[in-house]
C-alpha cells in the first residue's frame, strides 16, 4: 500500500486523496477478512466431531493443539487398563501361593479376612435393588473374592469394632485400620510392599518376600501387601501404630489392559507420537503391562519415582526421552515429567483423574481429564474430557486435530493465493498508470464471494486417510 501511494503520488503526480483511496483499496485486498470466521467454524466443527467420539473439548484452541501432540503421558489404571480388578493369586507368608479358584488354607482365609478388615469398601444397593460393593476397585476385588470364599463382609463390622483409621494417600501408598480385640487392639496396614513398615533387617527373609513379590508383578499383577500387630494400648498419636509390624502376605490383582489400547498405541507410534505410561504401581507390574501394550519392547525405559527424585530438572530433561514407563510416581513427579518433555520442544498431552493431577493437567499443552472416574477439580483444570475414559479416544481426537490443522493450513494457502492475485492486479495497474481496475467495494465482494464461500467448504474438508501415518 505504501509503495502504491509513493508511485502514484510522487512518480505519476496523482491527487493525494485518490492515492489514499488506492492504498486503502490494496489494504482491503491484502487482508483475508473471512479468515477468523472460517477458522472458528473449523475449530467448532472439529469440537463437534470430537464430542461424537467421546471427547469433550473445553477450550476451542485445544482442538488444533491436539493435532500437534508429539508425546502422550497417560495414566495406567482405567485409561490403558479396564479398571475392573480381579484377585488372581494370594500368598500367606510361610505357605504356597494359591489361585482364586483353589481351596484356601486356614492361613490364606485368615489373611483374606484381615485384608477385608483393612478395606474401606461398603455394601450398598444399585438402582435395581441388587447388592453392590462400593469403593476403590482394588478393595472391591478383595471383598468379592472374600464373599466367594464364604466370608460375610457385611457382618464384619458387628464382630470387629473399628476404633481408628489412617486413610490411604497417593504419597504414602498405604492405609491402616485399628480394631478393638480381646486383650488390646489389632493394627492392620495394607498397601505397597515397599512402603509397609515391618522389620527388613533379615536378608534371607527379604529375599524370599522380594522373590515372591516379583513373581506376582512379572505376571502383570498389582501386588497388595498386608502387615499387622497387636498392641495393648493406643498411643496419643495414632500414626505411631504404623511401626514394628509383622508381614502377613500378598494378594495379586489383575487389571486387564483395554483390548483397543494396544492398537491405539501402535497407531500413535506410526504417527510419530510417543506414549508414556505414568502409574503408582510397582515398576515390575508397570513394565509387564507396558510390554503387553507395546509401550516398551523389553524392560528398558522404566524409572521409579524414587530414582526420579535423585535427578535434577536439567538431568531429567536430558534423559527423559529414554523413559517410557514411570512407576511409583507422586502427583508432583508428573509436573516434572511434563515440563521435561516440553523443554525438549515437544507438545505434551497429559491424562489425569485425581485432585492431585490438576497442576500437571494445567501444565500440559493439552490436559485430558477422565469423565467417568475423574474429579471435578481435574475436569476444571483440563482442556479436554474423555466421556469414556479410554486411551483410544485420545488417539481418535489427535487424528481429528490433525485434520483440523490440515484444513486451517489449506485455508491459509487458499486465502493467500486469492489475495496475492488481487494485489498483483492492483500493483500492475498502478505501475503502468492505468485507472483503478477494482474499487474497495468490488474487492470486498470478491473477498466475501470468491474467498468466503469456498473457504467455508474447506472447513468441512476431510483430510487424507494416511494423515495418522505421517510424523
């Protein structure tokens, strides 16, 4: 516009206001007036398509960002797995492990009863009036097995009086219930084997326990340990009961991978997207599931939260690409993992369902919350909500995001070509000193009809089916 004004006014000596009008006309020709409208339509159309595929978009821009995702940090339980827990194996210390269908010994039945006492699950009724076990999926699996073995879980509160409780937390990875019994109190602590506070000084004893634990974990079983003790009096600080416990045994729970998850991970890998598993489970359990899903090939790329804590942010950023499985992590570790990937220039999508996941969901380029099991806090922090909690839905949404990105790029190319042709006509006419070939009104009509209507058609364009096979 400046060049046209200078050429017309100083070279050819045209009237000042005529040249101002010519400059304004060229500015009108250069600006793609329909761009913002059509981009908004593309994004909203994409959001509508994603909603039909069980992905609700809370921020419109996330539709396009998702198409650029290069790393997906996914929670294991409920997203990559079914979150339908079933007890597969039980082992009372001193005996042999038993499968769920075997006849249980006296010791195994006693262990199962005490595991039930260490649970917080409740018995309720569903909408049809049928009995339903409500609570954490891990605990409901234990209660289901107990009832199958003839233990009346609903009757336990009448036999045992609970006097204290230390609830489970993701940082402690264990919980404790205290019951009043004859001659004192029974302390039952259930949780992760590596967190239970029992005497670990005997190496042979620990070797036997670790060997049994790892045999469970390598079969992709989530291992829950139980320890207990009897005390005569309750301390003033109830947390003091979690010391000097006696190890009782293990229970191995299977949470089967979602049948569509392995296919979705393979599809993501073909698209150049790295899938990272983040879980609170033991490293051996996480690695077994990751191998089954195709996230890792052998045992490589597994790191625990404890090992992660020893790395500085700089060291983590340098080595983060070598790890595909993060086990025994805390919610605080998740933010570090996200930021480490981002520092390498990656676009990160992060899944989460708990209150503690909210900071990591906020820090990610696209935070993805679970619609079924997710808390309201996690949903508020996320840019996208999965109404079916499936990992495969994320990959479907990424494909839609790539389609949207492709359509926006096509639109920009189209509008640039149209507008440059208008600029060339205007400049050519000015340089050879012709009359103005197009008035501002004419250019606006051309932009609305010639750019706008075909641009609207581009908003619903379907991209090449091979779009998810490109990096």
